[in-house]
C-alpha cells in the first residue's frame, strides 16, 4: 500500500490533484492546514479529485474551526476524511496512527475572530482527556512537542505555545516510532529519544523550504 505524507496544503487542491495523478498513492495523510474554509471563494473540497486515493487530514491552525465543529460527517467529500484530535487509523500493515491536529497562529493579531482566527485552533488539556489506551506506532500532528522547538525547529519563527506542551504529553504517553508534522514550512528529519520526527514543508512551495511530501516509511 503506497501512502504519502504531506505538509500544509493550504487549500492548494490543484497541486494535490497533480500529486495524486503522478504518484497514484493508495492514501495521502495531511499534517494539518489542509484548507477547510467552507464558503470561501476558490477553496472548495469539491475541487479535490481523489479518485481511488483515500485522503486523511488533521486540523491545523489555519482552518475554520467553528465550521469544523458543525460538520455533518468526518468524510467531508467522498474519500476525503477529517481525523479529529485523538482519533486513530490502523494501516493495512497493522500499525496504528494517532492524529492530533492544532496549533497557535503566530499572526493571530492580524486576524479577525470568527473569520480567519479561532481560539479552538490550540490544543488544550481537554483534547488529551480521551486519548486511546493502545499502542500507537505513528503520530500525525500539525505542530511538534515542546522539546522539538529547541532542536529541529530552531528558527526566527520559533513560537512555543500550549499545543507544544500538550504534544509533549502525547510523546511521553506513546513513544511512537515515527512522528510527522507540518506548520513550520520546512523539511527536516530528526531522531530523539527513539522517535524519528519528520517535519514537512508546504504548499505553495515558495512559502517553505524543502520537500512538502514523502512516502510513509
């Protein structure tokens, strides 16, 4: 089963379709900032053409979180499935993925509450209350544990916030073999305490540095 992990899509669904057509994956997993903005001109999930590819995505900080709360189904359109915080998916090889989206917007001071900024974007303690008591092999999140902000995420945009501390608790609880995240707009791999972390860049590519997609190990 060919599975691709992608970073922030930011609603660039045409580029996502191109990736699907070229790589023909069985599954794509997005690490947040997928582009959930119902009613915004030019950002329609109907533009995604997944064909036989299943797309799983967690929320980032740049989604309409109020609209997400009102969704009628996790399957937003056929084969495109939102994975809420704390949800899991078991791959054909038996490995289990935990999804834990969310992060704080560093530019929220320039955004408008209820229009393009939502306080629910941040991971809170309540998001950790119902985490599954099962073995987790892979974590997919939007941002990273606090400890990674001092190693893999050294940059001028360093921004430590509650989501990072929440994800530190997730790391302690599960110690997964693999962890994928986006948010920081660059590509890098880093192994720490037995977990291989990979942060992926973004679409459009001029906003980031390095690869925005890789194949799942």
